[in-house]
């Protein structure tokens, strides 16, 4: 899911048939690295699946820029012995709070309109 206000590199790469590698690291207990190689489909508000994703993530349409569906074509793992121990402390919510505040003040649609760069111009 993509909120307005953040960079939108995933959208740019997906629109340009980009390749993605999603990496998961185990920072606690047993070490492990998992890499998922995939391509993304952009799910915008004109797609039939968009509303289903809104319900799945319990989100308001105004707050979501788009969703991504990743098509996985390869998966690999490695030992992860070089990954440090780290502690998960929680999700950050500042971006969502910012978008909610703009929406509440009736300024979110104007922000989205003024900050949208069409995919064909994003790599210029």
C-alpha cells in the first residue's frame, strides 16, 4: 500500500516493468535471509481489486495512493550469519497521520493532484 507524501519509487519501477527483490532478515533467534524475486502490478483506484484491498487493510480510499500485487518468480535463502541482532520496536505511523490530517482539513486531494508525476515522466 502506498500513502501520498512518501516517495513513490515502487510505482515508478512497476510502471517501467521493473524487477523487485523483497528481502526478509531474521534479526532475532536463528539467522536467515530470504530473498523473493518478483515483478509488480500496480492496483490503482480504477482497478476492480482496489476496493477489496481497501477492505482487507481497513483503509479509506482517500488515504491510499495505490496497492501493489507482486508476482513471484524465484525465492532463495542464505544463512544470515552476518546479520546483526536487532530488536523490533513497532511500526511508524507519522506518514499515515500526516495524510489523515490533510484529508481531515480537505487538503489531501489538492496535494495528490499537485504532486503526481505521470510514470512516463518519472525517469526524466
